[in-house]
């Protein structure tokens, strides 16, 4: 008998370099992404499963660092996840982390208390200030915020006035991935934002600069472990730009 897949349900706020997801967990495959992820169990136990596994009791939270392959279980669990990547304020302070890190009770409680986009950004800023501030290349931030979807690494290098090799070095240093992957990450975000308006996967894929809907689906599975129909269709999406 074919297994019935569970959809993600809930809502997500999207900002520049950050997102806040309040949802019931749906099916998801092992995945990794450019963003650091802080996940809080809202009701019941939530498991973060990877090379290291952590079971979160209700009210507990964990930092899943960028690049750490993981999945979230079980389906139906209530979860709050806050995502932040280096385009948020141009800061890459968490890039040295390689494994799961438990948050303090104070941090978990303040994460649970977030009620608005302003609250979310303030929480991130407070959390990032725990360490020394390390910034991404000053040329990248403004350009990435306004980059046309589908821009190639060669085109971005020309805009910056540097070689593609140097751009790749900067991308790996500041974002943890080569330029091609960084641009795909930004494309996925553009497509999700477009889905908020159209609720049409083909139109969202085109807005993100993907060649077709299948290409968008592959990238969403790679970065978030879900297909658009299972991961986005039942989410209320609100964009803050």
C-alpha cells in the first residue's frame, strides 16, 4: 500500500535573509540549506534527525547550523522554525558551527514569545550578538537583495567586477556554498515569494528564474526536503521586504 504523504500546514513570514515558520510538520526528506535554523517544539516532542539526532521536549529549542543535513519528525508535530542566512544584516557570525546546539531556556522562551516580523528580527540580532561580528563582502549584500532571478555566476562576477574564481571563493567563505548554489538558494526564495501571490507553481517557478516547475521542485527538495505541493500549498505566506 502506498504511503500517504502529509502536507505542511501553518504560516510563514519571509524577510530579507530570514524567515519564521509556524507549522505542523509534514513529510520531509533529509536536506541541508544555506540558512541557520533554530527550531522550537511548540507541542509534544520534535526530533531533529541527522548524523546527530536530538529530541526536543515541548518548549525546547535547537540550532541546526547551515550545511547540516537533517529531517524533522514526526509528521503532525507543532514546530516553530526561524531561519537566518548571511544576507540578514550582512552578518555571518554562526558559520563556524558544525553540529546541533541546544538553546538556553531564556532563548527558547523568547523565541516562543515572537509575535511579529519586528520581534523575529530583534530576536535574531540579539542571538547573533553573542559572538564577534563577522560580515560578508560589502559588495554582495545590496546586489544580492535586488538580483534578477536566473542571474548566472558569470553575470554576477561581471556586475561585481571580479573573476568567477574570486566570486566562488567569496561565496564559499561567506555563505558556505559555491556561487551556483548561492544563486539557486536566492531563486528558491523568490519563487516562494511569488507563490504567495499566484498560488500557481508554474508561475512561481518562472518568477524564481527556474526553467520549469520540475526544476523548482528539485531545488525545493534539495534545500528544504519538501515538494512545492506538500511543502507550500497549505502554508499562509507573508512577505516583508
